[in-house]
C-alpha cells in the first residue's frame, strides 16, 4: 500500500434505498434509487461520486496548470450515469467531465484537461474500468 496521507470513512446501510453517513457527520444522507422512485428526496451513489470526481479533477487541473505556469479559473462538472452493462447483463457507470477554463486558448484547455486526467486520483482509479468522456471548453 502507498504512503497514506489521510483516510476518510463513511458507512452505508441498506444500499441504494438506505442511508450513508461519514464518521464526522458532515455527510448524513438518505439514499434513494432514482430508477425506482423519482419522487422521493435523497441522494444516490452516482451523485456522490459525481461530486467527488468533479472536485478531485478540478484540483488536479489547477495543480497541472500551476506546474505549467498558467493562471486559470476553472469549473468542472461531472455527470455520472448508471448504465446497463450489455456484456454481463448487470450494471456499470460512465462519467463525463465538462471542464470550463478561463485564461487559456482552446488548444491549451484541451491539453490541460488531458494532462489532469493523467494525474487525478479519481481518473487513475477509473482508468480502464469505466468510460470517461472529457470535454474541455476555453471560456
């Protein structure tokens, strides 16, 4: 195992129709399966993953830009989809990262996003496991 910097912990009970809570209580959410119940209020694993992937990727993007002496202002929106897996009949997820970057050309934005995808811990974790689409937009 790598040199651990910190560890976060959360506990889920009753899966997609249950509850998730972090050990510090900051996350304390009812979970609802939107494929089954569109009227019930609550979060779901894909929404939580979208939030974490977007924040991690945007951080990686800003690190990459800083290392290349580029001053940017960025915003990353992650779309995480729950999909039917045609290969095994089960389920899988896919992600699209929509990244807006101020302060660079479109060509630079494309390169920064590709470079960030190589260093983002979430991108590393998903590499070869889920389909990830990268959309960079210089604004």
